[in-house]
């Protein structure tokens, strides 16, 4: 679901240590505090308005108590401006510092934790005429803290000390993850045990994973770049990174700048949860845990970090008194040496304090880039009632929640509210310590409109309080009046139908999606679209006899599978969700068992002891009586749901009011909508459960009080539901379901429509934009539309459908229903059996050339790694058998390849179990030809520097290839998210100097989850399926990874392959950014290889910029290779194009065309030009490679050469990417693109 616009309000709080500000012409001081930074002691003075440079930085305008001397003064600038879109939507509750409002004084003589005073005079603001501050004396106490910044962020951080009450921390840090930190930390050095507690009052909308909390770490890593912190695994010996061991606890933002760039919305829902990070070993990776899941209650989001002996404990809470556990980091288990195996206790002395990294690397929206973000941390509790954030806007108004402080509560009779400057009468109620203040206008406000509130009240201590803010009305649907049925519905209650199958929806079967809990999969099951391959029929309904007999009448929905007396889990009989019999009225409703469950079959999940309690879909149909107004509805579910409304029910094309597509434990989804006309409206609630827990509650929320009531609950304020009504004609079902992603290649389109008070008329169907002729049958009130594509649908293709049908209203209504479906991915069972010559290679079974050679078992098909384990315990040589440029080991010692380089820190190959123990894993089952790959492994944590050699005795022949890759770092279907290259090593096997012949490129969309493999085909340069020849008895293949986790590789025999272009230059603009830098004197070159048929040389035609240049091109054939070369005149800068045509000698002959557009650089390739590549600087202390001075120079001659710092080059930041010239020390290496 797309995230609605931000709903965040903030307010002005009265908090000890930070006084209210009255905006007048008088210039005042808001706060004074001090903190150390490097060798300096900084006193930060915050004024009520921007101050003028000269008077603000004049030393004599600040007089400190005895012994303290001003040695420097500056204005703090570079802060986010007040008109930043996130600051407008999410203002800090106590205000924030903007440019020129904070003076930073450097002083001497101020001791740590010492009390002091300062008199401020003669400072002027920037008004016209300027206001001069009255002489102001401020007493303050040094904070005792210092601050530093790890890493080398693009924008340096800043810190404002707010008395001794806390800090405003500004940071542009890109990361606090993996093995690199850019973190602003305010710290004390603490030896031994400690217990630090702090309140996260506020953090900006920054990135999804921003970290604003408290931390304990061994090293600050101050000014250490990524190369220093990460180390260098590619050199010998490897350099261990310096990234400090640490533990922390922090909340993430409520909303964040989108992780996807434009045209995606600027903001998206933030993670809005707690995390506790740990880096167990110096230079190692970061992990994250959290034992208690709830949302941070800003501005009262408390964090706590505690040391007891060698253990670190982290907590979070809502009041600074009661604590929820986050994570325990135990000495002897969690704290490790740099090898990632040997226990090593934490240092006795640690840096401890608040820390902030907005992790800006995740921000892809320009409005959130190249700037700092704010984290406000306070050490004192809130001592007066406070407004809870985020504030809750709805289509008709707002609900404000004010929480009492300890011993001080809201005087509810004193509450006053203004809305858009006008006094309004709110609904005020009290529940425990929460005062609920709701305002609801008579008519809804436009979605996206801006509004303001002003709230005043008096607390029981007699203090007046005020809160001011503005907010935006979120998006919401409006239910059309025409959806109401013409006459009142009858028979109070709801109708439920339950359909359970004896099949693990979303199991590890190769053609089933990894997540069986999506909306599309639930709709597919409900429409009887999941077919038993053994019978060719839909899986039968195995729910009990009551469910099979038809709809079950229910009074309300408060279902819980655990209420079944035979529930197989240890939570049998335990109520869950919002409504429980132990709650206070009106939410004291006993959970009920799920109708029709347990089923009559033997559940295939071994955890259920045969009791059929999984794989359920239910459809609840009812008519709700709704008056005009704004509504908030909610569903608490385990797993997902979809709530829709349509003129006739149930209709899969109904207007979606709310949904959750996925698996989850018992959780709420809340959604708003507007009704314009009183009436009885047909609702459909589709609910599903995959496995494990199962529950469903359907309720509404009172917009004035936040109180929840079940639909049709026995309460005068509940919405009433009815089972019987007559509406309009509707679509009853669609197959394949809209959005279904694993349709078979021969999937028929089947649409069922039903008449009611109106009837279905004309019908038209289009597929992929072309109108088709379906078969239309009408039987009574049921119209069935079916269409089967004569040629079927290719694997891995997405298709669109449009159903247009008329309804017999007056005037006639014409409905247009759009849908999509995707044909399933290629799966192993689609490939030929090993008996037909398919050859399988497991990722982890790469060469050990210096060891025992190639085991015979890997050359014999079927090869089952679960039985043979041929390379278990085998070593390998870095740079000879494989290459891995990181130290992201999955296990220590390395799984499977447990000796030699793969088991050496910083050289380990990241072999991990990829079997059915991993959620979402697949392809771990039967291979073609009837053999299993059971205890399989995969290679993870890969990047585009990694490669692996495989020497095999592959039968001679013509092959294509597929690789099993997975990706969980991108959304399902993200283009180009996984891939690599395949080559033959033609010489140098077993050495560090190997020659490669490229065979093709693997390129595929994201699989959507780690360990959920897709089969990615091998492509030729022209985008066609690549083919290659195996001719030698022993062949060494190299798979070089680009992206994704790598599981296995298979070679598949092919026939009937026409000649292919295996190399072309220049490349097309769409292939590489470098294509826009083609020199003016470049040659046009092609290499065509023959396969099943041969290229007819005299058929070759070449066109350049639209002109036939065949007669001036050089065309030659040597055995099965045809080369085409054309040397154009000096090309002008700008776009050019070519087109190559050729025909083979097949019967019938096949003519192919290869064309591309490329861009010539006007500055490159001019006659007499001398080219120097940036990366080809001198080597060995002034030495050169002679051929680099011979033009034309195509680059690459300095590959793997070293250089001498300060003689051949100078570099100190070392943000490395791919190695071209190896052997540079950490902190002095190059970044090559």
C-alpha cells in the first residue's frame, strides 16, 4: 500500500530546562550550555531570533564568572531552513535552532561539570531597526560531555548543548551499518559499569533506518574514512578494519524521505520501531535485534543502555520508569576478536552517550539530500502533561492525545481548542492517564489541505499550557452514493464463507511465490484458482462440514484460531487482538474460534500435528448501514485482509478501503473513508491465513475518542450489519486474480459476473491492449467469460487485461475493470533432464586447483551435493580459484569450504545454508530426472568483484546457461537487480594470470527475497539468448557475480541456434554510460559466431547513420567466426547509429538485425590527440608502461600495478569500489568506477 501523507503534528511543551518563548520584538536568550569538542570547550548560546554577525561574535559582549575567558566566537550556520518540507510537516515540539540563532563560544577555564554564569549584552538581532538584547545573566552548569563525529561525512555535524538537560544533535551521516559509521556522538568516557537513560524527544524525518538513541563503543573512529574502518581484504596480508565494536538502542523515524527517487512520493512511512544494533568484532558487520515490538511514543520515547560486568543490556520505554527489553549482549558470546570467532571482552573503558546517524545513503529524494537532520535528546522526564506524537488527523478533523505527567494531570474542564483560528467545541474525554480531545467538522476537508490547531489547557499544578501546530488532511476514499442498495437490508449480522486447502500456499514448490499471503494469492485461492497438479482440479475445500454447506451466519467478527480446543500451539485458549473478555467495556468481547476450522484434512505442516488449521481464506459479506460523515475502520488480522465496497457484493474489483498484503502476527490496519449519503452499503472483507497464528477482528474507531467497537457489536454506538439485501450486477470472480504472479503459460482468463436487481449486458475483453473474442455463456443469473490464448503466454511475462461490460441501469452504466497477471518464472522442472545432457554446477563447488583437483562426482550427473559433498572441507586459493573482496563471513569457521583461504578472515567465501530452514528458500527440491538437491548451500554477501572458477568434464556440445540467484535488497520485480557474467578460462588456469573468453551476461529482476531463487538466463550482447560451445575434455568456466545471492548454475543443451553477435562496439547508449564517451576516431566492430547454422558472408550488410557502408567495410570469416570492421571518417560529436544485417544458411534461412545508437564525444579521438586515462598514473616510483604512450590507447595497461604514495600519486580518503590497481594500503587506495 502507498503511504498516506504525513500525519505529524507537534506542539509547544513546558519542559523543565527549556522555557517557553513568546515571539515579540524583544531579543532574548533561550538556552545556554557547554560541551567539549576536540581540544575546545564550546559554550552554545541560543537566541530567540537570528543575531547580527559583528555584535554576536564580539568577545566583550560575553562576561563569564571568574576564571573563564572567551577565546573564540562564531555563528552556527548550515542548519536546515525553516521552510524545509519536512520541518513544515514535522516541527520540533519545543522549537529548533536555525541559522544565526546560536553563538558558539570557545572558552578556557571552564572545568567539567562546573557551575558558571555568563552575562550577555550589546548583541543585536537582524531586524530593521535591530533590537539589542537587554543585559542578561544566565547561570548554567557544564554538561560534562564531549562530542565527536565518526567517519568522513560530506557535511560536518554540529551539537548544541541545552543546559544540562540534553543536546540538539545535527548530522548528515550516511551510515551506521555494516562496517562503516558516520555518527555524531555526545559522550563521556566511562570505566566499568554504567546505566544511561535518555529521552528521545524528537527526530527529523530523515531516512528509513535513521538511528537516534544512545550508544556505547570502544573507539570514536573520528575522521576515519570508509577504507580505514572497513579494511582491505584484497591485499596480502589483509588489513583489518577499525570500525569500532559497539551496542546501541534507538528508534527510527515515523516517516522518512522515500528510499525510491522521483516520481515516487517525497515521503514514505518510516520504520517507526525500535532497534538495538551491535558490531561484535572490530571491523566486522553490524547486526540488529529488538525483543519488544512497539512504536516509539515521541516525545516520551525513552532509551536505556546498561553495562554489567562484560555484558551490555539495552531497553526502551514510554516513561523512563518502566522498561521493555531490547537486546542483551553477553560477554563470551557476543563480543569477539577480529577473526569473528574468538571471544574477546569489551574494553573496560567505553565512550557512552547519545548518538545520531540519519543514514542519508538511504535517501533518494532530492529534497532530503545534501543537508543535515536534527535529533533532540533530553535527560529529564517531562514534568507536565504533553501532546503525544504523531497527532492523528482524519478527513473531518483531528484527535489529540495529551498524556499526564507523573503527579500532574490535565484539568479536562479547562481544555480549549481553535481550528484554523476559529474557536470550536471539542469532545473531551479521559481514559486512564490520557486526555482525548477530538474535533470533527460537519463536512470533510479536502485531502491534502492544510490546517492549524491551537490547544490550551491548565494542569493540576495550576500551570497554563499551550500547543500550536499545523497538519495536512491525509488522502481518503469517498464511497459513491450509487453504491447503496435501493431498499433496506434485513437479517442483522454477517455471512462468512471459509475455504481451506490441504496445500501449503506459498510453500517451497518451485512455481509458487515465496509469500503465500499476498492479496493476489488469496484472491486466486478464493476463486478456486490454485489447482492440484495430480487432478487438474482446484484443491477441494477441507474446512469442516458447516463451512462446506455454505455461508455461516455470525453476529460479529472476533475470531482467534487459538480458541479451538485442539489448537496445536502452546497459546491454546489465549485471547489476542484488541478485543478480549478481560478488557474494560466496550472492548470486553470474548475471542471465538474460526468458523469451519479445524478442517477435515491432515495439515501438511508438520508443526500442526496433523490438525488442519492453516491455508485458510474467508470471505465475509454484509450490508452496513452508514449515515453521511467520516469513518475510521480497522482490521486486526493474522495474516492479511482486503476490505472493499461495491454496488454489488462480493466483487474483487470493489473500491478498496483498506488492506494488508502479507503475513504478520495479530496487528491493526486502520483506514478512513467518507460517506455522502445515508444508506445500506455492500461490504466484502477477504481474510486469509498462511500458517501459525490466525485471528481476525473487524471494527470501527470513534474519531472523537479513539474508542473501538466491533462491527455489529451489541452496543448502541456500533455500526449495524445485515446479511440480506439486493444490489446491482457485479463481478463475482476473476482468474488469474488481479496481480497474480505465477500464472501458468496456458492460463485461461475466466471471469464470472452475476445479475441481481440489474443485469449484465454487452461484454468486451482486451488482453495486452488488443481486443480478443472470448467465449461467453449465460446460465440464469450467471455470465461466464472465458478466453484462452491460442499460443499461450511466454514464461516470465507480464500481461494486462481490460473487461468492459454494460449494466442495465437507466441510463446504462458502462464498467471498465483493469487487471494484470504475470506468467510464472522459469523453474528447474522446465529444464531438460540430466539424461538429456543438462549439466549442473553448485555455487559452492568452485575449484581447488592446488588441492586434490576435480572430484569425479562433480562430473557425473545427477550430482547431488547433499549426498556427495565433494568439496566439503576443501580449500581454495584467492585470486586463482575464486575472488572475494569483503569480510562478510556468514559463519566462522566457514561452512562447507572450511580450510585454506575460504576459512581465512577477509578472504572467506560466504557459504551459507540455503535449504528449507531458510524462510522463502526454494529450488532445494527435485531436479529434472528425479534427483534431489537436499542439503544445499549458496554463496551470499556477494558483489561485483566476486568470481568463482569451475573446472568440469562437460560433454562437447552447444549450450546455453541459467543461474539461480536471489535478491532481498530490492522490491520484487525490480529490473536488473540480479546478474553476472559467464566466461571460459582459455589459458592460465591455476595461476593468477588467466585469460577469459566471454560467453554472455546474466541479467534478471529481483526475486524479492534472499534465498528465493529465480532462474536467470544467459544473454548475448544483442539481448537474445546466448549460446556457446564446449569443445575441450576439461573446461574451466568462470562465473563472475554482479549482484544477488548465488546458488547454482546449469548448462542446458540447445539446438537450432542461428549465428549470434557475440561482441559489438561501440556499445549502445542503453548498455553503458561509457557509450556516451566514444572517441571520434572509433571503429565499428562486430564479431559473429556460428552455432547450429553458419553466417553467409555475402549476406552481411552494414549501415552507418542510415547509409549502406558494406562496400567499404572489412568482412572476413575464419572458421566459425565472422568479423566486420568499418572505419568511418572522423565522426562529429553527438549521436550516431549502426545497423548490421546477416543471414544464415539454415532452411529456412534466418535473417538477423543488430542495431544501436551511441554518442560520440567531441573532445576525444581528434587526430594528434594524446589520451591519458586517469587511473593509469605512474607505477613503482616514477615508472611507466611504454605502450600507454602509443595512440590509440584503449586503457587497461596498468591493471594490478602498484604505486608509491607521494611519488606516483597522493590520496587519503580511499573510498574504494572495484580494484584496478591493487596493493594500496588502507587509507591510500583509489576509487575506480
